[in-house]
């Protein structure tokens, strides 16, 4: 299951699937109404692959939680996301017994259950493709670069991960600026001669 192509966009309800890459945006399709529209880098976009839930020990990836719900429900839909708070908390506690009750709010639980039900309804929950996920993750990095979700270039260039990458970029820019300056300086004296 490739969650890197399933997106959550702040301010828009539901989930969105990446359709294609555009010049300055990505074309997405809503899982709710199948409408397509461009999503731009300035929008707060998160792929489900990047989302994790706070637990008592360490953050648990959303993918693991979705799999736990899938296993508990035997591939069927979960409880309704509009159910009573107590019902949702009890259900989520069965799925993620060590979730951080202080930092994971009921709104987060509703959102996760809603996402699960949407993915289940559209047959996007397939946990059998473990070998095929690795090549798809590299494709996801290019989508992340354009949507400005995460700094994917750092993953591609581990040698320039620290400040070295910034310094090399700065050094490349400086010589080109210096080359431009002498040409301007050469023109200036010539212009002064013409005026004299």
C-alpha cells in the first residue's frame, strides 16, 4: 500500500489521490466526490506516509495504525467517525493501546477513523505489497519536493546533509556574481571616457 500518493490538504475535507505532476503544482482527485484540481506548494499538504501518532514510547506511523484497524475489523469498515467520543476512544484504545491520551485528541481519532473508512471504501487498503513499496517511495520523494511537504532533497544527498550543502550552493552562486561585476566595471570606465 502506497500512502505517499494519498494526501491530506489543510482546509479541505477528506483525502486526495495524486493523479499527475504539473509544472508548479500537483493534480489531485478527491476520494469523496472524484473532483480534480491542482494543489499548490503553499497549501499545507501532507502525505499519509509522513503522518504518525504519539504513543507512550515513540511515534507510530499511520500506516501501522491503519493496518491494526484493518486486522481488527477483518478488512471491513470501522466504527462511524461521527460516533460518540467514548465509543471512538474505546475503539482507538483497542487498536493503539499505548497512544498518548494527552496529545492525541478526539478530533485526531475521528480523522484517522474517517481516513480509514474512506480508504477501505475505495479499496486502497492493501497490506500485501511489501516488496513493491520501495520503488514507489522514490517516486513519492519527487512529489514531496514539488509540494514542499518535506525536504526530500536531503534524503537524496546524504553527503551534503549538514551545512556543506548550503555552503556549496553559496559558493556556486558567488563566482557567477563576481564574473558579472567585472564586466560591469569594465563598461563603467568606458562610459566615463565617452562623457569626457
